């Protein structure tokens, strides 16, 4: 195998790797394969490691689109900030092991951003999904810290309300589409040049004569792509200057990354918005209804994180921090629930229908169900194996056909 063929295979491998999007396992991804029908996936529905989920984008033109919504990564109340929120739309697994922490606003003396990690007083506190997400979290916490304590509750509720601002999200969506309309044809042209033009020239033994034209075409596409990408990034993410130049440098050095410029620009477009609101903007009504039911059930029946240590192993300071974290988490969910319910009702859905229990006729042996993931169980009481939430009895007009007392089989 000669060097040119080896280089071509390396380009293919690098490109396929660039098609894979990595995001926090507690977040969601909205994607479309051909640019028309959108769908969503949670971290639990994809290949997931302890804290990271992976999604493979469409590698072929017209590439489709991908947006990552990290979800809520912290809980703030009137007194301080917790680095975890039980609310998660990941319906197939419990949150990962976390070192839970809580800091009052008076304890926060310094802020530092290191890529997607927000540090307080020189120590890691919150690992966000991206630098854009970490920056948004930092600005929100700084606003709460600097504001008068008497107005913090109003600030928190106003911020949660802004996460459901459909018009603001639609405005960003339209701005992005204006730049994507130009970036996508350039990306397709570069894909054709690299993965079709280059091998054809090699196959017909014309590479020695055509390589200046192929290289010149790529450099021209590169210059146009970078100019449009930079203009769009400046308008959509004006504060992320370092990330902007980092991405531009990566595209200049890696032709496969240049082809994914639309995904690169749009990945963090909806940071700061609730996933449910993005679903209302992008999804078909049936898919949005399923997401709304998922969000509502999770808020009403949240699953706690699995702590690293039992309560008996914690020292007094750690126990105090854990108690404060639970208080902040409860405060955040209580503030978020009415916003979610109001948004769902305004979109034309009924809460009762979204929270309806499963039809007991689906299985005559079912005696209970999980109110969060709606899994059916043959035991009358207990907790869901996936969620850890207490099971609810299945309402029947007559006893089940089969009595399986003591069984713990998940149907």
C-alpha cells in the first residue's frame, strides 16, 4: 500500500471520528439525518460511559443537523449553589456517582473556567457539557451572588422562565440557519472533492497532474468556510473568543473537521434553554408529547444520585453540605415544575393524559408500575430497578389473572 492510499484511509477514519458527537450522559441531543424530520435521544438511549454519551451523526451529504442540550447541571437557591440536580431526562439509568457539594454565595471567592469545567476557589465544582454551557452557568451564579439576597428568588424564577422563551430560541434558530445555508454547500463541495475527486484522480493515475487544482479548490473552500463560520460564531457566541479561534485552527488543519462545520457551529446553539422548549421548536407533535411526558414524570418522580459514600461515612461538614445540596435541589425542582407545567399546557397538551398510568390490559400479570419510566412489574410493592422510584399499584377492576407473589421480574 503506497503512502497516498494510506493517507486517504487515515482521512476516512478521522472523518468518521469527527462525525461522532460526545456530550454529557444527563443531556439530550436533537438530530436530523437529512435535514427534515427531527428526533431526540437521551444519554441512556445511546452508547454511554460513566459520564459521556456518544451519538453518530450522518456522515453523508446533506449531513443533517445536531444540537446538544446539556440540561440543568446545578441547583441554586436563595443561599447558595449545589453542583447536582436530580432532574434528568435520562430515563434508562440513574445519575452517575457524584461528589456532591454545596457552597453558599459568601463562600465563593473566585471563579475560573477551564474548558467545560467551572472552578470555585481553585477547585472543580461543576463539569458542564461545553465551554458555552460553563460560561452560562458562571454568569447565572455571579448574577445571583452579586444581587441583593431579598431578590434572589425572583432572579431564579425569572431565569427559569427565560429557559422557556420560545421566541428567543426561534430567533437563534433563524440566525443559525442563515449561516448554515451557506456553510452546508461548501461542506458538501469539500466532501466531494476529498472523498470522490481525490480517489478518482488517484484511480485514473491523474493525481500528479490534478493535485494543484484539488489543493487549490480545497483552500478556496477552506477560506470561504472559515470566513462564514467566524461571522456566525461571532454573532451567536460573542464571548467565546478563545473557543472560536481554537475551532478555526482545527478546521484549517483537519479537512474532515471542516466538512462538519455546520454541526460545529450549531452544537451549543440552545445552551441555556430547557430541552422541552427545544423539542417544541423542532420535534413533530407526537415526539414532543412523548418528551413532555418524560419531563413531567421526571420532575414529579425524580431519582436521587448514587452517593459515593454512605451517610455514616461522612464527617459533620460533609453531612451539612449534603443536606444543603438536597434543600437546593428541592427548591430548584419546586421552582421548575410550574414552569414546565405551564409550558406544556400552553402547547395544547393535558397533564392528566401525559401522566396516565399504563393500561393494565397490556399484561394480566402486572401488579405495579414505575410512575417515572412506566415499566410494569409483577410485584405489588417495591422500587423500580432502573429509577429507584417507589412503585405504584396497577388499578384493576378485578384481580390479575396470575398471582406471582414474591416475583421481581421486570416485564
